[in-house]
C-alpha cells in the first residue's frame, strides 16, 4: 500500500488493500489481528486495485483511487459491495495511474497526482484539480503540467487549505533503461527528486512557488509529504533513504495579501 489515512475525528485508520481490491476501516486503537470495522469491496464498488485514498472530513466522504484510472467517491461510512456516489474518469478527465489524492473543502475541489508513463525524461505527469461534485468524464478545472513545473514521476500530494497550497513529492529521476544493462543508480545527484509547492489556483506550465531539493536536504526519491502549519514544518518520507525528514520552512506558511495562496516565487 502507498496510501493510508488517519481520521482524527472518528479515530479510524483507513487503508487501501490493492491485492484484495478493498478499502478497510480499522479502529484507531487496533492492534494485532484486529478485524476491520468496515470493508468496502466488490464489483459494484468499481474498486479494482486501490493504492491511495483520502477522507474528506468536512463533507464526510471517502475518495478512492480505483486502480483502473478513475476517482471514486463514497460516503465515509460506506461498507460492503456498494456503488460510488460519483466517479471521475475518461479521456476528457485525463485521469490515469493515480498516485495521490487530496481534497480542499474550502475551495470545494479534489486534487489528483496523475502519472502518465511516457518514458525517459518526457513527462505528461500532472496535478489535476476537479470540482468536488464532478461526475462522469469532466475536464479538470485546472491542470499543472509541463517542463517548467519539473513534474516527472509525481507521487503524493497534500493540501494546505488555509493558504491554498498544494505540496507534491516529485520522484524525478527514474528513466527507462535497457533491461540487459546495469540498473541505473537511484543516488544519481543529477536526478534527485524534490518537494514542490504550487498555488491551488495555478494552471498550466508554471514553476513551483517553493522547492525543497538538493544534497543538503538528504532527499533522493521523496514519496510522501505532510505538513504542520502550526510549527511551519514540512515532513517527507524518502523511498531510497528509507527515512523521515522534517524541514522548518516558515516562508511556505505566510499568506500573501490579496491572494488565496501563500508563499511566493
């Protein structure tokens, strides 16, 4: 699994199980061989091989990556073999190989970390933003993608709703290679990943407003990100270092006058 969510309001742990095609909800104090409180699974759900999810606590909804290029939305307490309330997917949506999900309840939208395998250094990876109530095959309301973004091999996303910022982990350095050749080293300093910060209002081929990257950070392939606005900290896990990193970044948490987003270029 690459996505797990702790619901602090209801004290629940929500976990995607890719091999079982299921979403499990466990009590917050679960230990050992504890049974789940709810299991969301079956053909009506549309869940095939889920890898990540998000719980919108404001609207009491469960947002799930289907495993077959779609975003599925259920009531938070959905259980059993039940269909989703809404589904976003299809050629107009551009949804493909989802690696991360988030929601911004203040701006009523869903954020998708979208991966498009194009090989080498070419990338159509994107941050897609949809209206929360979108259903069917809608076009995203905004799309952050292109060479100036630096988005190559995107992983997870996290939203700072107070400041209207999207934090994204970008793997950046894994290229296609001949299977008969030696595997390239993930430690190549010219291909290290980064954490990028965008405004939720950004659209098109725009550079990040803030970046955490470079040898001093210790990041190689950042895979997950979270924030602590109160302490002005950004947390990241790295899949090469197998470590948790904590960065003090007060400049990311200053709201600009007259803007819905914080931070600045």
